């Protein structure tokens, strides 16, 4: 997954003492040209480093870089339940837009995913 993302997209890493403790990245929201100005974003922080503002800092930096590149909308999915991740996403400007029920299967069971949207800029660069 990393090699596919870094070939085209931004990937930010937080390190401590030479170890990766978190990351955030963007990927295409959809492959069709009509969606080229929308991205899906993801942030991950190792559990030993929760509640230190790492994911927030990574996301805010990522949003700046994406907006600078012309991207207009960011979408993020959160596997439910996950109140901490929901709070994080809302704290950086995401708004809830819906829930996909039983959309993913992991850890031996079906998972619901809440979707969030955040504006990065009003319009894409002139084409």
C-alpha cells in the first residue's frame, strides 16, 4: 500500500527516536476524472502515542499540502465504534456525512464505517 501511495500522493510520517509513531496520507477518492479534485485521507498513530496531538498535526499539514496542490475535498472513513477517531476528525474540520453498514469484514465480523467530509479549498485550479 505504501509504494502505491507514495508514487503519486503525499505520505507524512511522525518519528520519535528514529521510530515511526504515526503517519497520514491521501489517495484518490475515485479513479474517474470527475473525482480528481477529491481525496480520501487516513491517519494512524501507534496506541502508545495517543492523545499527544500527532494525528491532528499530521492531518493539518496534509490538508495544507493537498489544498496547495489544488485538491478541494477530503473524505475519511472511521470503522465504528471509535469515539476517539470521530472526535479527532471533527476537531480538524470534518463533518459526518453518513454510515456504510456492514461494508468491511475484519477481526471476524462485519464492520460499519462512518464517513466524514472536509473542504480543503473552494475550487480547483484552472484547467
